[in-house]
């Protein structure tokens, strides 16, 4: 089970950190992705952390502003979001796939959190 937290309302240019905690499994063997869905749009890839290399991958729209990280001891991953823009407003989801190496596609993730709303005002 994945539990996302950190929802909030922030002004443009502000920062917010999302967390995603896993229960009942060891995160170190899971690749974790962050996705988001804005109102009226399809869910899209935001960022991911590979389980083996720990490398981070980002969508072009958030590169340089968002940072994904993980704390395996706490079975938690984070998404630090800086320089937020109104177009970042969306419901953000964390997802996980064990031993997964295909990080950009939603269909490869077998576990999903409930989603947390991020609203960026202009």
C-alpha cells in the first residue's frame, strides 16, 4: 500500500514536498514513479527513481525544478517541487513497480497511491 501526502495550496514560485510511504514491502527493490493528472487532462509522467541505480528521471516540464529522492530505511520517497507554476496544478500520484526498469509508462506500475492535490495559484 502506498500513502501519498503533502497536498497543499501554494503561490507560483513557491515550493512543496510530497511524500509517499509504503507499507508491507521493502522499497529498495521497487522503482517508484510520480505521475500527475490535471483537470480535464490525461495522467502524465513526472519523475521516477530506478530501484537498481537509484537514478532519477524527469519529464522535461519539471526538469530543473523538481527533485525525486528516496529514503529506503523509511520506505518513503519524496518529490521536492520548487519554482512551482500554475500549470503544475494537478493531482499527484506515486506508483511503484518491483524490479522495474521501464519507468515512463504508467502501465508498468502495479501499485498506486491515492493521489494528493497540489494547487498553484498565480
